[in-house]
């Protein structure tokens, strides 16, 4: 049975219908319900984007996730292109079990804060100290390996003290530090120092003594 869209007059012979309306009019109505902007919060230090799961690289995927969260789950979101403060976004959903999609230009309204990692880095935060002693070349190679490993695992070396008999490397994550030493088969003496309390729980820094 031939039908005509009550909004635009097009017939079911030319376009797909969803319920009583053509697909274009349904998409247009949905498009009108989407705000013309999205709020993005980025770290002023590293530039990463704040998402529901934490700070992430500001790429099409993370921007799409932020926009989708602000749509309150009404649409699946795919960012097609980002030009400075504007994103070309494809929105998809289902109406009466029929898939519908449309494309909108969305203004990206940007604001900034400092993420936890950058705050900790700037404040010299550390959870572990690795005391490297012995042959200078071995100390240098181990320090390089430690630095690369912790940075690869979302941690950092906040400070390196050069001493007459070696170096002390201060790292931001004691679990990552322990994993590096274990993965390289490096034997280390271990001690602890209390540095605070959180929610009634004592917090300790780990000190690793390594002879190379």
C-alpha cells in the first residue's frame, strides 16, 4: 500500500518509512533533539580528555564517548572528523526496531583542569624509591629501563638523585616499580616508610635497594 509522509509528502515508493513517517523526517526530528554542543574537559598539563573511565588520549573514540555520555545513552555516537572546536558526528539509534542515523555538526566547548597524574608529577609525588648502587654503566642502563617501563605503564619517575655511589629514583607507583624489578629478575632488598593515612589506613612507601 502506497503511503505518503504527512510531514514532507514523500511516498513510500521513494523512501523508507518508519511507522507513519519517512526515514528523513524521523531522522530530522531526532536531529533536532540533539544539543548543538558538547562539553569537553581536558588536562591543562598533558592534554588528555576526561572521560567516564578517567583521562584518555583525545582522539575520535574518546570524544565520541564523552558526547555519548552527554546524550544520556539515547544514541550510539561516531565522530567522523574533528576540526578544532567542531566535530562532525554520526548519531545512530532505533525507532520501532528500525535503525536510523543522521549526521550533525557539534560545537566542542572546552574547559581545563589538572589531572591527578600531572598534579602528582608537578608536586613530586612518589610511592617508591629505587636505590641503584654498583657499576655506573649498569646503574645507568637500569635507570633507563626503569624509567621507560613505568612511563609505559602510566606511571612516572618524579625525581632522580645522583649520589657519589649511585642514584635514587623516586617512582609514582610502587606496584609498577615492583613489577619492573620482578620482570627483569632484579633482586632487591626491601624496606618501608610510613608517610600518611587515608580513610584510617596507613600508607607506606617502598624502598628497594639494588646492588648491580
